[in-house]
C-alpha cells in the first residue's frame, strides 16, 4: 500500500522480523494444499497424546483449555469442509510464488530466494501409497510435481543414507536462504519508500466511532488512522473481540535447530513426510525445522533434540554439530485456514492473520488480497472460505 501511494504506519510490539519470520523453514510450500483439520489426522488424535516426540503432539495438561478448539477442529474435519479448505488453499498456493516474485522484486530481496525447487521424501512404500490421494489433489489443482524413484533421490541428494523409497519433486517452488534477512530487506525498502515504523509498542485497542476505525490506542498515546489492517497473529483475538468478531486461535509451536552447512551438502530443501520436518540449506547453515505442538507453554527442548536425531539417522554425515536452536508459536485457527477480509459493520477494518505454518508461504498473496480490499473493496479471488465472521 505504501508503494501504491498511501501513507502507511506499521506498529509492531517486538522487533521487526523477530517472530516466526526469524525461525521458519524458508519454504514457499506449494504442495500443502490440505488443511491439517481432516479425518486421518483426527483419527490419529490419541497417537498425538501418546507420543510426546512425534511430529504432531498435544500436551495432556492443556487438554481442558484446548477442548473448545479441538471440537471446532473436529467439525472442520468433515469431508465437505476439507474439500472447501483444500480448494481455497490450492488457489492461494498456485499464486504464492508469483506473488512473492512481485513483492520481492529488488535485487537485495530477489537474491535471497533460490529457485531449484524442493523434494518431499517418503521413506516407506506405505507412506508413498498414503500420499497418492494428495498427489491426485495436486494434479487436480494444477500444482506441478515430478515423481522421483529411490535411485533418483540418491542421485539428487548423495548425502542421504540409501533408505528413501520414493519422492515428489516440485520444480516450480522457491525458498529463501535467510527468512529474517528477507523481512529486514522489505522493511528497509518500506522505510525508504516513506513508510513509518513504530517498533516495540503494543496496541491496546482499536478506536472506533460510528461504524469505522479512527485510530489505535497504544500504551503511551493514540495513533490516528483512516484504515486499520490487523495482522497481529496470536495477538489478534483480543483486539477484534470488541468489534464482534470471534477468532478461536491457538498457538502451534514449531522448533528449529541449525547445524553446520558444510557437513551436509544440499542444494535443495528436503521435506521428510513421515517425520514431519524440513532440512533447508540456508546462508548460515543447515536448518532442521518442523514439528507441530499444541497446548505448549514452556518450550520442550526434547522436540529440538529429536530434529537432530532425525538428521543423524537420515544423513550419512556423522558428528553434526548444533549451532543454535529456536522455537516459535504460529497462530492457528481450527480449520487451518487464515482469516482475511473486512470486519462486518466497520467500513475500514481489514483482518489478515491465522496462517498457521504457511505464514511465509502465503504472506505475499495475502498482501495482494489485502491491497485489493483497501483499493477496491473486493479481493481479486473468491476468498469467502476465509470469511472473518465464520466463527462468530
């Protein structure tokens, strides 16, 4: 919107880019067309509770407080809801890479992306068979991939131990070698274009009069505004509740571990389907990222340890030395779809949050949709499935 000639002020309670942008896997994950809210995941719910170090885990102690969210998750797992969710995610994902190319168009930003694609790996024949339905969905929705045999995987990734049964290569996908650097580059260009950043200050409430937002109440004063766009992730529900919108968000915690880059020579990211994690070659080393933990409070660093153990089991490179580790909480709605659109009854409040583990992937296409809403009142695509009133 700043590039389109508006005067834009960004208010961020923390440091720009230090949230999940700092620690994500770096992928524009074009194959994640199915929401996690679906029958097969629901059937595995007891397994989530039984295995604290599995790729998907729910903490026992948080079960009572998570129960309302889990009930909505179960409702979103109905076949009709899953089809609807898959359709809208596929639409967004088809446009994710072009939107990023448009947004990160300056050399400093574009150079932080690699365009070699990525590889999803299946260690067993059973896992490869289980992925056949997803393969059909990808083809149905126009998301291109190439099947890869076990021998083909070894040729592409000689650092892997020879235990992969099959793979799926996405040649059109891109990834960033420095997610934090990418956000910092966009931030500098925004400021260079005349954008204003209010950093380290928290928004307490949205100020309204007669069906419109007129500004924001900050900790130390007020900020006037003609339009308000709320992209505050897990901080969003409290700010929109007075406007009559319910957003049953929960925090989906992920972890990463950085190891030495030279130890594992990779030129593309690898997604390990059964283990639920990604290995991405980045500028500062190899990033092992993933896992989904619901109901987390204090970090469970055993989940970071298991990422290192996976790497030791998968790569034929002994003695991988850990450099750093991280955890972050991703804002997730029960149907695993973001909330994008205008608040009913308010002519100038737009919401865009709840992107779960697709925050980086869907950031640029979300920016385009929000820009459409602010300029014309309607997005370029039918995003009614992402309605901001669907839980109200």
